C-alpha cells in the first residue's frame, strides 16, 4: 500500500507530465473564482460609491439648507413681526383704522408666553402705542413704547429682530426727523421730558414714518398706563411645516386668555414659504437619488445572480470534460497501478488530490483576478477609481472563500471522471493492450 506522501508525489508527477490539462483546469477554476469575487467587488464598490454620493450630496444639502435658513431669516427681517396678539375686546375695524389697539393687557403676558414652551413663534416684543399730540412741536404723532425682545426659553437664542430703545433715547420715523430737521445726537423735549435722538429711520411708506419710539417704561409713564401694553408682536417660525393659523391661535389663546391673534401676510412671508418648499424638495431629491442607487444595485445583483451560476456551470462542465479526457489518457497507468495492488480508493484519492490542487491554485489566483477585474469594472460603471474598502480580516475571509469555493467546484466537477477511473477493471485494460 502506498503512503500518502507517495500519492502526492504521483500527483505532482502527473501535473508535470500533463501540464496543459492541469493549466486548462486551473484557468477554468480561475475564471469561476474571478467571476464570483469580481461580482462581490463590483457590488462592494457600488455600495462605497453610493456612500460617497450620499455623504457629498448630504453635505451640499446641509449647506443649501443653511443658506435657505439664512435667506429665510433675511426674509423675516424684511417682514418683521408677522403675528400680533391683541386684547380680545379690541375691535379689529378700529385697530385696522388706527394701526394700534385702544384696549390694554398686562405687560406680564409676554413673560408668560416666553415661559410657556410654545415652539411655533419666537421673538416676543411687548409694545404700547397711542396717537398723541406732541405739545412741544404742536403736531400729532404715534408714540410707541418698546423694550428689549423677550426670548423664547424653549428655543435656541437668536439675534433679535429689533434692538431695544435705551432709556432716555428716542428713535424717529422718516417724516418726523425730516420735517423737524432732527439728526442723531440732537436732544429734544417730548411731553416735558428730554430725549436724545439715537436713530433716524429711512422712509418706509407706512405709519412708521410718523412714529417716535421710546423705552416702554417711559411710554407707560407718559401715557399713564403703568404695567400695561396694547399689543405683543411675535414672529411665526416658518421652519415648522405643520404650522397653521388655527393651531397658532389655539395655542396662544390657551396660554393668554382674553387675547386674539392676527397674522399679517406679505410677499416676504410667501418667499420664506417658497424657500421652505425648496428645502423639502432638496431632501426629496436626495432620497430619490438614494432609491435610484438602490434600484441600480438590485439590478446589478440580479444580473450577477444570473451570470455567476452560468459561469460556474460552464467552468464545472469544462473541468469535468478535461477530467474525462485525463482519465481516458491514463487508462494504461491506472491498469498498471491496479495490477500492482493500488486500490480503487487510492486511485480516487489520486484524481481528487489533483482536483484539490487545481481548486486551490485557481481559487488563489481567481481571488486576485476577481479583485482586479472588480475594481476595473467598478471604475467603468461608476466613472471613477475606488478601492474595495475591505479590512484585512474581510480580505482573508474572501480569499478563503474563493479557495474553498474553487476547490469544491473542482472536486464536484472531477468527481464523476475520478469515479469512472476507479471502476475500470485492470484486467480489461491490460488485456486490451
């Protein structure tokens, strides 16, 4: 009985003697292994490239959304406050005619609103307005008292829409400072009190042109309304996609009973809404790109699942054919070996050992061939060069998979030729010679 070492020596001698048969078998296994690993590599590159695309477009989307948010804020600055909270007793016809409320509510309402946790409005500004006779200048003006904006404690702080009027200062509308020839730094008298002009507004084309702004506390004192205001101005948060006037009114009146809410529309608000819609469309575009990449991957995966079995089948049949040719060419050798006492099991080991070496060699080279072809086809399909992006452990796993799979394919394909070779009667073979 021959030792395992002698069987492997016979396998090596057989490979040396019939090099072409061995090379063709290895090439066949190489093609099968390359096809399998190449398909895995192409799909891996597709996934990496999809990740790069989503990351890049995600960054661009974030930049675009940041720009849109900034544009929206600028639009809101143009719009100013678009929500007005009035006492419930106020007649709207009178408010629209005068431009200010003749009813009053506690100044503490604005602090209550800021602490309420409401999220659909920000930038709360209490005001007290009234048309008065400016005794020193003998003309009617609108006196407006304001203080610093009260921040919404449930939202991150933002730059205020309007700066507070310092005590002892006055801001004049365009018509007032133009007709009275007043400039910043001038000191004037208003109802017996001195005020320094801190700012002169440009023309706005509204009642702001005949309005003078002073600190809220001083306005309350001059008008005899201590602790009272007649409106709270606020800015609707257009970032809330579910915001509606009905919801806004419901929330605010629930917090401030005895009030009503007016929403002022404008082209600036419409532009802000358009920008918000653009942001929604941008997100939808990114999601559509992700879905398209997923559809493309599924198509490539389906193609690979159809092509790879065909390649494996073709390679397996070719190996089986080469095995039959090899078994026929070695009939005399098999007959002599059997006559010298070599068992059919040992002959089977002789053939299967050769197929094992064929599978190992073909799988090893097929791994590197598949990686190289996968990178090449990945570059063609994706339009740019990308590495597989696998760690050492994953690469070793794929190498072992390629070698094991190739050895299994070669063994299964060569099983029938090897089995036929072991079942030949040595007497018949030698008698034929």
